[in-house]
C-alpha cells in the first residue's frame, strides 16, 4: 500500500471516531503546550538578558586587583590611584576610565577590614535594604536595626574572627573605627552560587562610614574595533610598572562573559523544567497506546479480510502506526499553538517577550512524531501478527 493510501486510511479511521481521537490527543496537547510555553518564556528571558547586556556592556570591562593574601586590607595596598586613571586613558584602545560603580559585578559591595581584638579580615560589605535572608546563627535585621550599628557576618568572615563561629553573636567587630554588634551569621556558601558572600549592615550605617579615596576597581570603555584582551594587556603592563611592589595580580572582568554564564544557567534551568514538565507526555503516550489497542480489537475482522485478500503484514503494521503518528502529530501541533498562546499571555505580565524559536517548534514536532512511533508500534505489531482466519471469525 502506498503512503498516500496509508494516510487516507488513517485519516478516515480517525474521522470515524472523532470524539475518541480528540480525547486521546488531550494528553499530548497538554504535555506539548506546557513544554513549549516554558521553553518560549525561557528563550525570551535569555534574549532579554543578552540584549540588555549588549546594549550596556558591549564595549566595557572592569579591571580589579586580586591580592595574594585574601585577607589583605585593600585600602593599604592601593592597587589603583587617580594618576593611574589619567595614565590609562592614554593607552591605545581606551576610550574612557572611571571608578568602578560595581565591584566584581555587585553594585552595592565595597571592601573593608573588620577586626576583633588582634584578629582582622578583609571582606565585602553589602547593605540591608528591607530584603530578608536566611541566617545560620542569630537573627536577620528587624525594623529597628536601620538605626543601629548591627551587622550580619558572612560565614567565612565569622570563621576567621571567632572560634567557635556562633560565639561571635553579641560581640562587636570594628570597621573603619566604628563598632558593629554581630546579630547574625550567614550560612556557608558551598559550590556554585550567583551571590557573592558579603557582610550586611544598614544602608544608613554604610553611608555614614568613611571609606576614604581607595579605588577598588576601574570601569574601562573600549573604543570600537579594539579587542578587550589586547587592551587589557596594555593596562596590566602599565599598572604593574606603577605598582610593582604589591603582591598580587590584576584581573579583567568582562560583562559579556558573565552574560554567557547567565545565559547558560537560564538555558539549563529552562530545559530542566521543560523536561520535568514533559514527563506528562508519557501519560499522553500511554493513552495513545490504549486507544490503539482498542482500535485493533474493534477492527479484527477488517484486518482478517485484508490479510485474506493479500495484504502484507507490513501494510497492516504501517496502517496502524500511521494512525498513531497522525494522532500525536495533530495533538502536538495543537499543543505548540496553545503553548505559544499561553506564553504570549504570560508575556503580558513579564518585562520581556517570550519567543518561540524554530528549534523549539521543530523539536516539539519531532517529539510528537516519535511519541506516536514509540507508543503505537506495539499495538501495530500485534495487528500485523494476527492469524487471518481467527481474525475473520472473531
């Protein structure tokens, strides 16, 4: 039997059982639409992040100093000076040099030395702005903390200053000559984390502190057509010549590279969630298999007659397999359309527009066809293996 005749036969059979066919498709529609909606939102968010980064950071990099001693006081080292800023402006490829508004990609972070009697450690300071965070020991800020010199220490900072760690609660640490009472200690950061470990004080307390004129990092705009790595080599050479007596090295932070990391994380999370959601397709596939078994059982006489007049087993197998594929394919296409509509509705409440990529469309379509093959092959195989005589008289 030709492919055209197989398709006609499959379509006729599905038309004859419209309601049953539609009910069979529901599981496929729900599964595919869920996956497509999640992937569309994820791809849209990824495009939004990339575009936002390209618009603001395409020609920008941050140069910072990494001391050999991680506990070194940056204000004493002075890895950058105002004279450096003027000198770097003259390096080929540099368009603009400013004090970094974000240190290591964190807008509100600054570096400072914290002391407790004879122990001292350099750590990052962040501000409490009404956000609530989990703490390992003690408590987070309360409403009255905004006017007090309270501090929530980073786990590693507390570990360097106190032994045992929780003994630091209620003690005072000194920062730039001011005492701060330890009210809490953050949990230890293990493995990969998007959040920089930091010590938290109130915004009011931080604004009142004198951090001096220490420059912790430089934001550098690159002229169009120049390679960032090449320009950084010139900057690194200049800074080493001016600060040859300090122990450590200058590093470059490229916002574009950080964007790629975020893009990879977003893509991975999106695919993982879509995979979990796609498990529902198994339920839909089992529904297709059940209906195909029912169809085979109802059409035993038809199968027997066709075999008796010379139809090959392969033709019977392909006929029922085509029916299963047609059910899942139509269900998949409806699911893709429904998923896209759902993502568009969700986009009305999001700051970015969801995107249905060609990869998502082709992938969802292929999954629909594969599901038809996987869950339709066993009923189709049973149909082609029937004994013609027994099939006719049953």
